C-alpha cells in the first residue's frame, strides 16, 4: 500500500469518526438545553457505543464477504442520515436514533478499514507501521469533531442574527456534520480492493466464537481488554481523584488532555520503531509501565506529578492497539479477519459500557485509591498472558 493511499484512508476515517464525535458533544448539549435530565443524557451518550456492541460481528462478517467499499457506502449513508435527521427534527428521541446511526457507522468503518490495511500489508513490520498510522485517526477525530462542533454551536448562527447555542446554531452544526461522511466516501471510492480470501475447500460453517478456541487469540483478546480497561479506569476515576485532591476542572482537564496527546504522539513515533521491536515486547513493557503508574498515581497530590503520570500512561497505553492489530492479523485466517476484528470491537465496547459501573461500585467500597491499586495489580498479573503472546519462531 502506498503512503498516499494510506493517508487517504486515514483522512476518510477521521471524517466519519469526527461526525460521531461531534454528535456526541452537540446532541447531549442540546438535550440539556431542552430540559432533559443528566440521567437521560447519560442514556443518550451510551447509545453511541451500544450499536457497536451488537453490530460489530455482523459488520465484520459483511466486510469479509464484500471488502472495503460496500461497508463504507453503508456507513456513509448511516452517518449522514444520523446527522441529517437531527438537523430536520432536533428532538430527544430523534437524537437517540442519531446516536445509534452515527455510532454504528463509525464501528463498521473501523472494522472495514482495519481489515483492508491489514490485508494490504506485506510483512509483520509493515503491519505494525500501517496500524500505528491508522491508530492516529481516532485521536485526531476525537479532537476535531468536538472542537468543530463546539465552535459551530457557539458562533454559527450569529451572522444570521441568532445567538450562541440557539436552535439555528445546532441545526447548522448538524448540517456540517452530515457533510463529513460524504468526504469520507470521496477519499475511499478510488481505493484498490484487495483480492478476497475464500475458506479452504471443504470447510464447514463457522461461528465467531470458534475463534476463541485458539489459545493465542484468547490471550490476545484478554490482553487487549486489560489495556482497554486501564484506559477506561483512568478516564473515569481520574476526575474523581482530582476532585478529592481539590483540583479545578481546568487542571483535571489538562491532566486528561496530556494523556490524550501522549497517546497520539506515541502512535506517530511507533512507525519509526516498528522494525526494531516485536509486538510482544511492546505490549509487555506497556503492561509493566501501566501497572507501575496505577500503583503510584493515588500517592501523588501535586498536579504536575499527576500530569507526568498521565503522560507516561498515555505513552504506555497508546502503543498497544497497533501491536494488537498486527498480531490479530497474523494469527487469524485471512478469510476471517473481519470477523476477528468485529469480535474484538464488540468486547472492547461492551467493556466500556460495563466497566464504569463496576469502577463506581468498587470505588464506593474501597475508595478511589483502592480502585487504582486493584487495576494495577490486575494488569501486573496479566503480564503472564502477555509474555505468552509470542508467535512461533519469534
């Protein structure tokens, strides 16, 4: 795969993912402005991830059968429709449907693009490089989508005689977000489809859960869940810890922002290191560093020290996904890559829905510091599974 084509695919994912990220900011704000409760808004936010839990496996199988472009067309239609119906009928039930459509479209796009670039790579070193570059897209989209949506909500209607955050501003914001997926299709439509892989002759019907019979795939899924849960606990529990330390919202936001910047920065550096590292080595070091940071975090009180921990954790966790994706493409059959990616995405999204509730209950029992230590100990115990991720001959 050429660098120019990879860049177009990254830009396509950024555009479609930014639609969902922008809707995830604007829709809850509009719902709050319309008088809906925080609980209702929480349900609305959860719907962005809920579709991906149930759609991931069918989307993976569909990508295995049809390649890149047909799943992308359907995702573009769903994302554009999701933003467009919010533009036409900006009411809470419609915003919920918008969340389901844009969230599902983003998940299907991720699976189709990851499958495509993984199949286009020619060797393990290239796998690590392309997935490192592709992993930058969600980080960029999660910045550009909310940032652009926020600017439009605050300022878009003023030239037309409106006020900040009025209904016209929200409609203009939804209109702009509806156009972004069309840009994604313009970037992808000339991409070259990879030859489709067919099951071996005589192979019987398969189910996604059959993949879990492979020990290496089970371990990889467990390790990915462990790292993803660490990401979730940091995002969920750090604000509570910062509040207990008497920090302002701006300081807590800065600490979380430092984590996000570090996670994106390491993915820019990883392609340069791909030829000098193995996937297992990177994940193992990340596991040890993550465990150490979680053990130290609750002992710190100075914001700059917590910010330093946040940066280290961002470097550590940000390096894992490209390595996981590289291994996943090497250990699963070519004709089932999409299915394996769907199973991974379903697991991660289900965890993201369930883990905050678990962390909240655990924090009420043992305190916020205890949550960090429990997670750190669990990650450390999981390092044994990481060490057993080595591929034959490596």
